[in-house]
C-alpha cells in the first residue's frame, strides 16, 4: 500500500507549539552521511569485529533464553564482574544503553532550568545538546589555541557550578587531561564532575582510583570503542555508592536487553583479544600520524585516542572529495578552534592505506 502523508501543515504547526521552545530551537544530533563506502573512518569505531565463533556461541546461548521475559534490571552478575575488573564495589556501577544514555540521565537528575554546566570547548558535542534539552546554562571556558585547557580560568569557573564535564582523551582533540588537574577541580568544587573515559583504553590513564578520595567524581566508560560494541549500545558509570543510588532512581527501568548483557559478559572474559586490537590500533595511529605529517597542507594534532584530528586547507572541499571517493571521515569545522579541521578514525591497515592514498590524490 502507498504511504499516506499527513495533511494540514497549519494543524501541524499548532501541534508542535506544545513542544518546549528550547527543543524547537535546537538543530539536534545529526548522524554523519554514509554514501558509498570504501573506508569508513568517521565514527571512532573499532574496525576489528568480534570473532565469528564467539558470535555464534553467544547467539546459541541467546536462543535458549525466554525472549518474552523482562531482563534483569541492572544485572548484578555483570556489575560484579565490572566491579572486580576495576577494583570498586558493584553498588558503585550503573549500567546504561550506551554511555550517552547515562549522560542524559545525569543531566536529568542534576540540572534544573538555568543551572550552569561547565565545559571546555572544543569537546564532546553531545554534552551541549543534553544541557540545552534540560534548559541548563552552558558555561564554556574555551581551550587555548594549542587545544589545552586554560587551567586557572577553568578552576575559577568551577567553584560555583553544580556539574562539570571533562573528557580524557577528549573528543575531538585527542588530547588527555592530566589527572593532577582533575584532582584540583574535584577539590575546588562542591559540584559533581563527570569524567568521560570513552577512549581511555588507548592511553591507559584512568581516574577510577580517585573515586575513593573524591565522592563528587563520576567516571563514564563505554564498550563502543576498544571493545568493538558500538552496534550494541552499552556503557556504565562508576560513582560513590550513595551518588550511584540516587542516580539510579532516575534511570530507565530495564534499560539493557538480554543480548547486550550476554555479549558484554563474554567480552569481559576476552580482554586479551581487546588488548591486541588496541595495540594494533595504536601502531596504526602512529603510522598514520607520521605519514600525515609529511603531507604538505596537512597538520595533524597529536592524539592519545583512536582518531586523529587534522587541519587542512579547504576542509569542507577536502571532505567532499574524500566522500565522493568512498572515504568517510568527519567534519570538525563547526567546532571552535577547529574551523579548518577534519577527523579521521584509525581503521584497519588497509583502510588507512586507502585514506592516505586518496588524501594525497586530492591535495
């Protein structure tokens, strides 16, 4: 049957007036276009897929479960396994449908209209959207031209806010934030500090040991990057037990499906595989960075993540030419300080070769 298109634009205009003006004013999150794909290097994914044998074992196990039953709410076995891995209590862990869902949860639980949230742009763009959706006030302490945080200015601003966001390694800069500075922030403010460690496996610098000393710290982790589970959407936060308990009240019941839990549980037993893929990505990152440094008109920024952001003349023109040739990377020109920059994910050796060859051709 043909699709029926709703009629009456005037009625639709009246209907959408019921939606908050703050939301109607937003552009919203826009996924990058895909198009013809030869090398997909635009979403900071792990390019190495889970071995087929493990997939089949997990599918067989899933087939023996009752799909008509609700899953466990905040499954204790998975939280205990994570607690053992990170030397924390299972009551400190809150699981989410991706770490982004937990970011939205935190904003919902903490931010009231007009509440200030401190960030240091350029940083993870979804934070700004989440703040505005909750009618919070975004306090932006711009990074310096070298993309490092202006520490004195940031610390001064941190004194009077309820929520602070820091990301390390940061997306899109690829730079880490020193843990000593994080401790200064935690000691300066009475507010909560959300420390996003989505890419920490690529630099091996974690703030989790600081949780014991600083109850206002919340550490966010994901399985989308190093563990190659971007397609399943699972993440978690680690916090002081009392903070985690309060946040859990605002969480979505049964927010994790049985399949995601099964896969995550299995991969936690395969840490050696994950570590091997990370080492391959790090080797490829260094190779990619060195090759890009040799290209005239290309200025890569040092990175401790699984991507490289780089300056280039006519960034949007270069992006279009790469896309036309099936090489997908990410536009960064909408970020402050990165108005002439693009970002490439470290892919497989073959994908990285295609990117470098194509980039040379279009320069």
